[in-house]
């Protein structure tokens, strides 16, 4: 796998097609990861993203403490991992004082600009600095992050564009509900209209 830096002006494209993401965070020697289906790009200069993180999640407390988090964009070959981290909580009795990285033996690599670990095997990663929007966070569980670094797997993202053809196991996942997902489909190129 070849990972390359993505220009921050193109970082929004890593999320623009609506995949489920895995949010990771580290604070005070603890780390965790959770699934988040409700996420989206907000801007491209500076690059910003939004993600909904429920008050009851263990990862949320880590994000609030650290002021940073990572967005990991998983693919089909990681669908079981997505279900594992999405259907369990670091706050559950069986996970007290144990993070999901350790519980599920998830391989990671270090981020360049933040402390949160990045999950190996994903197809994109965004390192984010939390923009403090206390009302949005408390009232709507809406977290806004400024992307400070972004990377993608060159097998499926290069020159600012996704290209999944011939890489079916690397297609991103889109969560519907009840354990059901869609995988990113074929791309279409439509020329712009002219008047």
C-alpha cells in the first residue's frame, strides 16, 4: 500500500462521497476508536469537517480532552472492524479502562500532527484540530474539525480524485442501518453544461 499526502484544498473530497468513518482519539494516555456514519466536509480552505459524536461515547471525552481527533476512512475489507467498533463502546462494562484498539487488536500507525492513532488498512485519513463550538457540541453533538493533515491510499485516490475501478475490496462503506451497508459504486464523468 502506498500512502500519499493529500493537498488540504482536496481533503474535503476524501469525505464528499459520504462514507462511514472511524473516529480515533487519544488523551491522558488513553485511546479509542468509534464508527460515525454522520459526517461531512464543510469547507476546503481551510479544510473543515463535521461529525456527530453522541454524548455517551467514550471517544467523545477523549476528543474534548485532547482537542484533536482523526478520521479514518475504512473500506470493504474492514467491514467486520467497522461493525465491531460501531456496535461496542469503550464505556461498556466489559471495556472499562480498555480501548477498542487493544480489545480488537487493531493495527495503527502514528499521525504526523496529532496524537490520535491512525488505523492501518483504511483508504484515507484526516488529522483534525477540534474547533471549539460548545453550543453545537452540547446541543447537537456536532463536532467541527479543521483538517491539519490528510493522506490517502494511492491505489484508490490520486490527483485529488477517487478511482476504485479494479479495487473492489478498497471501496468505501456507506452505512444504512441495522448492520446494512452499501459500497461505493462505479463513477460517472459528466461534462459541464455550456450555455
